[in-house]
C-alpha cells in the first residue's frame, strides 16, 4: 500500500465514570490491561510502523510491559509524557519524529478495533487528508437543554457518532494541533480541530463492536467478545450400561417403574438408563465412572433409587460450573414395549438434570431378537450428555 501508519494513543486520562481506582485503560481483562489489548490489535496490523503512547509517568512501566514482545526494532513503541487534557497528550505525541505518512489517533479504551476498519479509514484519509469512522444514529435524536423536556427532534440522518482511530495526513494533523495551541482552541477529538481549521473530514462506516469502554458493563461486553471460548466451554460424555433381567425384581427405567414379568437385577434399583446417563455426566467431567463414585460394595447403595446417583452427578457438574445442555439416550430392550413410557421417563430425567423436558431425548429399540437383549437376558442403555459451562 502507498501509505504507512503511525498510531498515537492518548492514555493519560483518569476515566471517572468507571468508578474504579485504576484508570480504565489499565483495568485488566483476562489478565491484560485494556491498553495492552489495544496495543495487541495494532501490533497485528502490518501497515502500522510505530505506536506512540502518551501516559502519565507512573504508568510508563505498565505501558512498556503491555507492549513487550509486540513492538521493537524497526516497529517501536514510543512512550511520551501525557498532558493535562487529551489534546495536550496528542500534541506531545505528535512532537515525536513520526515515521508514518498517516497518523491515526486512537482511544486507549477501544480494544476491539479491527484491521479492516483501520485500513478503510487510512485509505480515505490518504485520499482526503482526514477521515474518521462513525456510526449513524439509529434512534430518533432529540435535543434537550435540561434533560427534562425536549426542545426539538434532530434529523437522524445528519447525526454521526465518531469513533477512532481518526486518521490524518501527518502534516495536516501537526499543523492543526500547532494552530489550536497558538489560538487556545480546545476540542474533545482531533477531527474537531481539523474541521475548525477548514479541513474536510471524510466519514467511513464505523464498527458497532469498536466500543469505547466507558461504563463498568462495557468491560463485561469486551470480555465476552474476547473470550467466546470461555462462554462456549462445552464437554461431552457418553455412558453405557447393562443389567440382567431376573424374575422377582421391579423393572425401573428412567426413574419409572414399568409393569413387567421380570425386572433388572443389581445392587441398586438397577436402572440401566439412569446409570448410563449418570456415567455420561461423570465421563464428561473426566472424573471416573459411576462405579468409582457409588461403589456396589457400599451397603448404603443397596436397592438405592438411581435418581439419587443422577442428581449427585449433576450436582458434581454444577460445582464445577457445568449445566446439562442436552441428553440423548437409547434403551435397547426386547420387551416390554417402552414407547408408552418414554415421555414420563423424559420428564423425570429432566427434573433430575434441572432442565426442561425438551432437552432430554429417550429412544427405545429392540435387538431384533439377537444377542443377550434379543434373548431377553438383559436390557442395555446408552447415553450422550452435553455439559455447558456457565449456561442457563
Ligand atoms: Mg448399572
């Protein structure tokens, strides 16, 4: 590309709206200061030839640390002393021997800036001299003097909300800052100074995700955007169980007693379906199996209602921050017909899992009279469980 970019980040502000003891550009997200996240973004843009941060001297070490490994050699991170006002900080940074043809002035607290946005603004600024990203107002805009009643409705299509980086040809931005200082002109952004001295500032479509951290829940929003994998932390587990059919036992499947000539034999109530689901939950957590948590050598589990095992496994998952996303299970039984009981089983299982019935699937099939199931020696069950961290 025919241009290169020097980035200037004024970072000397104290950000009173955040209500924190540390200025918001130094608040930590995922263990990194917000400014460090912003620096990472620019470090990944090949057309950025240097970054100049203007900060108060007490944070120079923090800024240096945040940029360590990101910049260096022919792509320096320059730290200059910030000024009283944002405009003073920018002017101090512009006093450096900048290498870029263009200068992009960016808020320290916009860590979601993307290469595509910056490149688009630079291309326009290279042609026009000055360009800013901006979002058109989406809501109807009212003017009010006192915040109590409206004075008028402002045409929305005339309202644009400025973002950063605001990009200028280097000579242009140095010139307007020099004039502004001489004339005592103050502005809250750099485009205002360019406008004040008669330069056209081109508008480029902004990015709604390029948010400026202003209030405490902005931090959460950025955290969510940066850590999608944390939100999508899912684990899958599978379980399989078989119990032998025997006369004189109750047949319990999915927590439901089902009338039949034989029942399943085992130490507990031998509910193969709930055992398979319980095993899948424990398996998803990689914490062994149902036998290691509820050993059949333990007399207290004799004839135990297997719903208790399942609930305890779900509690174990909950303690680690996981909830059940969904369950899909299959019971393999030659007889009795399970279809009439499926919905009742689903409701009971859903209750124990703490989810709505729509997240629980129970299917039944026969074994076509083949094998141990086909000979009605036993019943088998399989289950797959998805656990989702921090859901619901
Ligand atoms: Mg079992």
